C-alpha cells in the first residue's frame, strides 16, 4: 500500500449521465440512450455521436473569457466534488493544490462558430475570446474557477491526455511541490474531430462494435471527469501507471501491440500487482480494425482469456482527450461499494460476432460480477496517435 495515492473524490459528466448516481446506473445496465445523429458536424453528411447527458449552463460573468462548452462541462464535474475540494483547500492551502487536466478539443467548437460568423459578417462575435479554444485554457480555467494558485497546466497527447495526468500529478506530490491535485480531462463535441476522423475513414455509421468481426470504426463522444488526488490512501486508490511511446505511426498502432503490452506491464509493476490480481480490464477498444487487433493481442499476452474485459466506448463513444479520465472514472464507480454495491462489471455491448483472427478475450456480459475478497485492482488502457500509450491501475483497499 506504500506510495499509493487516495482518490478521495470523483465528479463526471458523460453520455451515461451527469453525476455518479446516474452514470453508474446507466454504466452497469449498458445504456446507449445518448447516441444521436447530427447533421451539423460533418459537411454534407450525418454522423452518429454520443452527447453528454444534462444541461450545460453558462459560466459566471467573471469567467466569461473561458465560457465554452468544454469548460462548462468541466465546471459541472468540479461542482460535484466541490465540498471535497473546499476541504482540501482548508487543509493544504490554495497554493498547495495542483490542477493537471487533459484535453484535445478545448473550446474549438466556439472558435469554429466564431470564424464562421466572421466569414459571414466580417466581424468576430461579441464576447468571443481566443482563450476559449487555447489547449492550456482548460487548466487555467479550472484554477481560476476554484481560486487556486498552485501549478496548473494541460496535457494534450490526443487520446491518452487525461490518463497521463495521473502520472504528472503524482510526480508533483512525491517531490513535495504540492500536497494534492485536481486531475482529469474534458473533450466536447465540435466539427473538427468528426470531420477529421471521417477523412481518415475511421467513423462508423452504426454504434461502435468493438472486437466484433463486423467492427468498422469509432463513434465520437464527449465527457468530463475530475478527481481529487491526495497522499493518504482512501477506499479507492491510484495504485500504478505505465507510460510508453512506440512512435510506430502517426495514427496507426504498432500491430504487434508491443507498446501497449509494455505500458500494461509497467503499470502492474508500479502497482505491485501480478496480472492474476487484476479483476477487470477497461479496454481502449475503439472498434477500429487495427486498434482492436493489437490490443487483443497485447491483453491476451498478459492476462490470457480469463480476465473480464470490456470496452465502454460502445456506450459512450470515443471521448478522445477525455477518454483516459472518463474510463478511469468508470473504474472508480466499479470499485465503489456505494455506487456499485452488487459488484457489477461494465458490460461489453456488441453484436456477439467474435473475430476468430483476434486473440481471445473474456468480454463481459450484463450482470457479470467481480469477487470482493481483499484488495481489488482494475486496469484501464488508453492508446493515442503517435504511439502514446498509458495503462492505469486503480484499486479498492481492504477495509
């Protein structure tokens, strides 16, 4: 247990719900009710996306320069754990809490709309501020929103962004620069990402179908998730992390899965876990042919065909820069005795058409459960463009 950080609070807004209670209910029953067909994101075609549940009200007037959907969603996730953050501020001081968040979209949707208005009228919209779409604006906003004065910066490594924040925050805490950290990430829907993935031929017209022989691409989603990390282990702990960079290709993964496998093995070593101690693996599982193939190979090499696994992207879509934090939040909910008293596992939604060319995995079904004996550890994968690979291990400590 030595060296583990406690994840003392978690707040989120995803296509499965706004807040822990709603999200947990939809996660464990396997909901897809937030999938929507949009006509306004990709020119001259419709695209299926997963929208976050709930209202997204404007930010306070004093924070107008940061008022975009990305930051509004972040504020909603923060407000869910505001009492815990206020407690940490009172304990450590405003300068001793870091803010480390990940994103890939920031407020680009507002920038897209503003530029379209300028092309039409020759004028920028009143109130538009470039800070809304700066990548670093996410952590700057969160710091200002909370009135913190410690280190604050944003990590943008595509789909591994908001998983890497855990390693960065832990380094700051271990070196004594801070006593606690707000970590997580947010990505909101915009035109850039579905247009870009459509150009790559990677977007599916149907809901994502990970690890099926019929899989043919991703569904894009949006989410926000934040955590409070502290030195003292709580019920749920950040146990370990593994980071690798195989740099195989700008967008395609190394087909051997060597980078993914190395990241998982490093996370297990860091957590002090054997592969057999992992009760569940949240797969990156994008439903693209190459990603699922290499991940199945890497996961099977380490865990074999008996460890329960699932890709929650079949429910939420791929939330891109928020995926690491969103799926770590799903591990948190799965481990939580309060929000998951039946010890359910997130189901793997697909057409049940197994691909015989993939290494076999034990994909979860509705109602599958994990054992509650002793310490329970779970792992989540996040793999990004350029070969930026991250595996996180979270765990529930014995009471």
